[in-house]
C-alpha cells in the first residue's frame, strides 16, 4: 500500500498510507487493538522510477521493480527478492504475477520495466521496537 511517485509531502503520505495499510488493505483483515503490540512498522521511501530496456541493470537487493503493460502494473520492493532468495529472473517473473500478468510478460517489447531503490525505515531505527 503506498504511492509509487511523490504526489504529496512525505509526512502526509506516511500518515495516510499507515492508516490505509492498517485498515484498508484488501489482502488483510483490519488491524485490531489486540494486534497493535505485535506488528512491525516498516516504511520504504522510493527513489524516482528509471525505465530500463536492459534487465542486466537490475541489481537484486538494490533495486525494486515496477512492471507495466497496458492497464496492468505490479511493483515489488527491493527487499522482497532478498527475503525470498530470488534471482533477477524470478524477481521479474514474480513482479509480472503481481501485475496480474503471465510470468514471462517481462520478455515482451511492449512491457515497460522500471527500477528504483528504496530508503527503508523501521521501528528499530527509531528505538520503538
């Protein structure tokens, strides 16, 4: 849950997306009061998107991927590939799946591939966890 590009001041975006993640993410039940002390908070601030034509530019662990084809798009953060132990090709495949596409759509010319980095903040860095 978040904004792919900066559409509002960062502080406002963090507040809005924290509320949305806690209570409006369709993948999960809304956060309950009992769960509050069990969650981990992580905020990823994305760098500007860079459109690429050469997948060799993707550095697993450094880059996240946004795949766009027509009305379909999917984004995975840089840390996702590391957490799952994916190589570049699996990362591309999984990002296609996230976009609702077949896993090999990253190979087609009319599929746009963007990379970005993320500055990651978590509660441990703020002395909260």
